[in-house]
C-alpha cells in the first residue's frame, strides 16, 4: 500500500513540475479577471428570446467557456460582485479599486480584466481610471447578449480583453474598455445604443485601437490625466459624497436642485439641453445653490460634443463649471472624487479641463 502511495505521489509531483515548466517556458503574463456580473454572466431560458437575468454565471465557468484563452495568459478569476450593472454602487467601486491596486502592486500580476455589465461600465471604467495607481493594463469588458443567447459575444470579448491586458504594448494607456473588437479609453467611451453589440463608441476622439481575435493594435494615446498621473486617491476612503444628476428639458422644473440638496446631495450635475443649457429659472437656482457652497457642473444631455467654457452660459456669473466633454454620468464621478476635498470653483474647472 505504502509503495503505491509513494508512486502516486511521484507521478503527481512530476505532473505538477511538468505543468509548471511548460507555463514558465511559455513565459505567459499573469492576468487576474475580477468579475462583477452583468449580461456577460447572464442567462435566460431561451437562446432566441430577449429575456434574461444578469450575473448568473461565476467567473471560473466563464473563463473555462472560452477556447484557448489560457494560451494567452496565466488566468485567475476573482468574484468581486455579481450584479447587473444597473445595481453597481460606490461601495463596489471602492472594493474593486482597492483590490486592483493591491493586485497590481505585486510583481506577480501583469494586468487586470474586469467583467462588468454594460449599462454603467463607462462610469466604473472612468472611476478606476482616476484612482488606480499603476501603469499596468486594466481592461473592462462585457457583452450585450447573455451567455445563453444565440451568437453570444461575451466569450470573444473576454478573449480579446485578456489579449489586451496581456499585451506589453497596453501599458500606460490607463483603464480601457474592450468590446466588439475595439479598444476604447475610459475617458471617451460611451454606451450609445440600447442593445446592439456595437454599443460602445468614442465619438469625440475615436477608439484607441483594435483587437481582432487577440491581435492587438493601438492607434493613439488616451486623453487626460489618469492612473499614475491622477492626483485622486481612495486610500482610507470609505464612501463618496452624494452627487445627483438633473435632466434638462423644455420647461424644466426649477426646484429639483433644492429638493436634491435637502435630500443630502453635496454636488449637482446638470444634463443640460444643447451646450449645457437650461431655462432662466434653473440658472437662477444654480446661482443660489453655488452661493450656498454646493458645486454645480454643467454637462449635456446631447450624446456627443464639448460643453463650451464661454458659450451661452457664463459660468462665472452663475458659479457653475463646464464638464467639457464628460457626459453627465462621468462628470458625476469626477465631482464625487473632487468632493473628497473642498475645491474652489476655479480648482473644479481646472479638474474638468485636465481629467
Ligand atoms: N443590464 C445589464 C448590465 O449592465 C446590461 C449589460 O450588461 O449589457 O449589467
């Protein structure tokens, strides 16, 4: 019996050594996949029906479902959360960012992939872009079709995301979103269409590059300060201050900001009409609120373009600042981080110009 046990031990040890030697010989990068849920982990009853539930499939099963993905990198999965990204929260952002910072500080980790629902993926990507302290690649991906759907695109998106995170060329690009063969910067990427697979676009500056079945190509560097050049830090931060978004429209109600501030908002972003515009009553409300010390950022409900510093609205007169090309949901992220300190109006405008 003892001899059999000895032989068994020997065989297992040799196999283990063989596997290790093969991996080292291939010199594959070490990539950690942090999963948060979303449609990429979603499942439905029918492969042709549109109904499904996000966040059903665990990360190891997702990785195992992708052919040849372990030839790109040594992969380890971690389940950070498992939600539809409509339920993404500041608390998960902080947990995720702290964990990524911890992982990337290790010389044994070369890059991170985050699987995430697409609804708020641009917000998480932009948040991470401002608080991750490493130039190693961090790549978010997801899918528009659940894992059970006909032509589910999640497996190829995950394959391409790992290929980008594992590519030494991807260092220094800040946080990226990889979907549908395209590489986008956290700063520019926007969800533009409700359900088709080509939803993520960077309409102002274009995609950073392309990735086709693992073949990575970069065209240009991302815009704005990020990761190692960002001044924002979440070390010791347990929560962010509440910032609400007001949606502009014809004849908009002028008391919305007051209601939000009374409910606890410490900052307001306006998804204004056109060039970050709003009606006269709302402008007067902004004047009052900013005088009381609550910062107001003017963004636009129009999906593409920059909110001009000197357009129809004179920010100096009303105490507001322009979000520049950040859409309302990303402007909210930057304002929440800015509110970790007490920025003046000028400081805040500078941040929106730099980040
Ligand atoms: N509601 C889903 C989510 O954001 C949609 C998706 O992932 O495409 O989690």
